[in-house]
């Protein structure tokens, strides 16, 4: 044994030092990881061939081992850590020779690249990384951060520590719209740091809040970290739970758990929403509390108003708080009493499939005991009672084709129970009413008559829906009846838009906010998966940046505006009409709707191409595409290199050795806490990408193989990885900020400034550990 250490332990040490040395060598990390794998394999193979690396494995032929297995202990749970007294035998770390290991690694890496980079199931999800990076870089180059920083400073500046609070708000906003840590930190460092220093802000607070707020993009969705973690978590959780079910004596994870062992990126986005907002609030509370305790180091600063017209406190409360609460709350109350609801009367030609028992009960004794231990005796007895009732009724009711009379009866029942006001009309009415009330609050001294006319139009919309629109009314007839009320409302909204444009806060925040809602809303609402949503975000970012560039050049942006309306028309027509024209007996109404939607689609495509041309002619598109290609290439190259390094660790038994060590602890909370501590320490020297692709595949089968909710596990890891940007000496956010900070700001200022925010990060992890519901609340609320 070399240095008295086990051969596998020596191999792990060699891999770590090769990886650490490769990162410090100055070579790009993407290539350093792969190089570290090749070099470490060569060193380990040479030492193994020289007979210097001996692994002390348990002697499975010994009588002590056989007695232990015969006593009922599962052989998979037997390890040198749990049973150190068992006899051992020395064997090479490459039992079949390094040549066989090398051949297996080469075959493995080719298959892994094919599965995860070229043509595997996860490639569609990984394409979301490309789209989100393009979206983020485009918005960053469109100077959206400049406008947001200026506007938020005017809003929060008069508060104690207001400039620091505005940095947190902008950081959270950019996190949801760009998610690019480097771009966010550099932009805020260039624009906000000199302003904060000129206004006598403490260099520590200024640098700390900028660096910490810039990393919010790693947890607030859409987050690249969660996309990358999600693709791994889904595979790791599914495989680990199948192995857990097999060890419990069951046939599969569905039987053992009572639910599918799956976790998607969209669900993880839902789970990350509240923790991300919580961290932003903790940062803002710290900045505000610091200002209260040290008013001279974080003074209030008057930066000017965001509105051309002064608004009294009562007017602000009425139009900005009271009216929205009344409109939204009223709609919710009417929905609860079925005044607002679905008017869909479509009926399936088949009956519903009968529900089975909550748990499968036709299992063996060993699986039954394991399921009772997992779910409890009450749940098992309830499942038995459910299954007995199903059996008495003749088994699970199968789906059957309904007769014409049954279909007509079901349709009549839906017509009778339909709400007077359709959900779509109600949502549209509330949105238009919010535009009118907000415009009134922005300019209360302006002539209210155009807005009152719009209010009358909204009332007419609702009256037409109640009096003339029936569930059986065709979409075309409904549009014709709604044409005049909608035209009246749009006429009023034209005046409202002019007044809203006078408010700098609305003018700056509204366009990217709409884009964020469109992207996140489609993901969180389960409408689509992250990849199409990311494509929508990338296209919207291009059009938004093009509009901003046209305004800077004093050119009309009406093409972009009309393209946006064309997209809205496409959505509205697609929701309300059947556009499947390849069927028989297509109505004239459907043909007209199809051509309207197709024309709107073509114009929207023209607007997107026009936006690309504007950005290209302005010299913006080329660097955006180049930077996007650079970032995504780095991500995929790190993916390939990390797979190579992982295979090296697997080839000499390092992965199995680490997993055996972790499984030697009986308490899974202890195991997870140990993993979290290791990830936190590794964050000081490794980037989040290296940790995701090198460490998580090794520890994943253990942390995802227990009873913890996989959403909670993944978000805890993601929040932990966020600290890797903040922890010295290799925190990337610190490097970014150091590169743009003025000379009077020292590295010591940055390190001291970031320390409280690292502690806040740890406190946030402690909150998520203590209250897992913070993570699971939103996914449980939204059906997936």
C-alpha cells in the first residue's frame, strides 16, 4: 500500500490534484477537465502496473462474510466502512488490467457523448441552455440593465440603503430575464458601483450586494443551473428509486412508491421560484438593516421621480393597490360561485377509465412489508379497502365507447352547468381594466372620459357574454358580437398607453416583464416544456432589443409593435378556433381563422427577421451570436470532459468507494448534510459546472436514492452551488467585479463585503432544510 492508504483512496487523491492543477494551469476549464482525466488515468495505470496501488476489498469467500449474508444482511449493504472487522484481500485497483479499463472507458465515453450531447433524450432539454443564453446575452446587450438600474434607483433611492435595495431588485429582475451571472455583475459593477461610492456608500456593502445579487440568476428561473441539474436529477432519481424498490423486494419504483419516479426541469423551475425570491428578500433585508444601523455608510439618496405628474398618497393607494385588488379579488370570488368559469362543452366519445387503488396490493410479502414501512399501516389498509371495493364492483372500470344518446346527455349536462361568463373573456376584461386603472393612477389630472369609455366597453363585453353568448355559440359568432365592445376598449387603451408611457418605471419594466411572464408562465403553468419557452424568450429578446435599438436611432418601432400584436392574434385565434384544416368537413369559420392566424404568423416571422436585421446592421447581433456560441460550446465541452473524468473515477472503483462510504451512515439526513458540506467546500475551488458534471453523478445515486423529495434535494444543491460564485478564492462573481471595480476598491473590500452574503446564503439553506415546504409549495399547488 502506498503511504499506508488504500489504492482507491490514492487514486481519488491523484484525480483531485490533477483536476486542481489543471484548473490552476491557466488552460480553459473545459479542456483542463478532460486533460485531468487523461493524465490521472495514466498515473494511476502506471502505479497499478508497478504494484503500488492495492485495494483492500472484503473477502467474499470468507466464512465471516457468508455468515453475515446468511443472517439476512443484504450483500449490497456490506462494505469495509460498515463492517471493518471482516477479512480482506488485496487486489489491484484495475482487476482486469488498465488496458481493459481503457477500452471500456473509450466505449463508454462514445456512448455517453451520443446519449447526452448528440442524440440522447436529454438533448432537447439541453437545447434550452442555448436559447436561455441567447436570450440573456441579447437582453444584456440591449442596455435593459442600464434603464432598470436608473429607474429602480429613483424608486428606492430615498429609502435608507435604497441604492443597495435597488441593486437587489434589479439583480432579481435580470436573473429572471437574463440569468447570465457574468453579464449581470459586470453591468451592475460598471453602472451602480461608482454611483454608490460617490454617495458615500460603504465599499464593502456596495461590492457585496452587487456580487450577491448578480448570482440570483443561478436559482431564480429560468436558470441554466437548474436546466443542467434537472437533466441529471431526472436520470439519477429514476435509477436510484428503481434500485431502492428492487432492494425492498418490489418489482419497480411505481409499485413501491405509489407514484412515478420522475422529476422534470419544469417542475424544478416551479420549486425554485419561492427560494429564489426568498434569497432576494434576505439580501434586501440585510441591506436595509445595515443602513438603519450604519446610516452614514448607506445613506438615502434622492435620484428624482419616475413619473412626470405628482401622485398623492390616496390616489396611489386607490389606483395602484385598491383597484387591482378589487378587480382580481372580484374575479376570484365570481369564479368560486361559478359566475366565471369554463364554457367548454366538448365531450369525449369514451367513458372515463376507473381509478385504481392508491397503492398496488398484489405484491409479495417482502414488498408488502417494505411498503407498509414506507407508507404506514393506515395507508396500506386504505389501499386494501379500495382494492376490495374495486374487485366487488367487477374490477377497474374500463373505458368504453359512449352511445350517441349518452354523448348528447353529457353534452346537455355541460351546457346546463356552464358559467355565464367565460374564463377567457373574464381574464381579458380584468387585464384591460388593469391597464385603464393604472393609466388613471399615473395621470390622475388628465381627462378621465376616454378611460371611462373603456370601462363602459368592458361592461358591454361582459353583458354581451352573459346575454347573447351561449356555450353552443360558435367562436366566429362570439367574435362578431364582441367586436364593438372590444373596439371601444381598445380605443380607450390607446389613450391609456400614451399616459403609461409617461411613467418611466412602467416604460422600462413593462416590456421585459411581459417577456418574463410569457416565458416563465408557459413553464410554471405547465403549458409547455422549457425548450419551446426558451425559444420564445430568445425570439422575444431579439425583438425587444431591436425595438430599443430603433428608438436609440430615432426610427419607428411600429414593425416590432405590430409583430407583437400578430403573436397575440395567433394565440387568441389558436385558443378559440379549431385550425385543423386537414380534416374532413372543415367549416368556413375555421378556414377564415386559419388564414388569419397564418397571416399573423407570417407577419410575426417578418418582425423577428426584421429585428435580426436591425441588430445585425447595428453591430449587435454578431457579438451576441459569437458570445452565445462561446458559452454554449464551453458548457458542452465541460460536459464531455467531465464525463471522461467520471469514467476514470468509475474505472478504478472510486465512485463505488465513495458511495459505500456515504451509505455506511444509517441516517440519510447525515448523509445529505455531509454531501452539502462537501459541495460547499468544493465551491471555494470549483465552478458550478464542474461540480454538477463531476461530483453530482458520483453522489447522486445516494442522495436521490432515499426518501427525500427530489425537488427539495435538487433545489438545496442549486442554492449551495450558487455560493460557488461568491466564495473566495475562486468565486467567479468576485473576479468579474474585481475586473470592473475602481482602483480605490480593493480585493479586501470585496472579500469582506461578500462574507455577510455567504452567511445569508447559509441561512437560506438552513431555512430550506428546516421548512422543505418552501420548495414544494408551488409544485404542489400547480398540477403537473
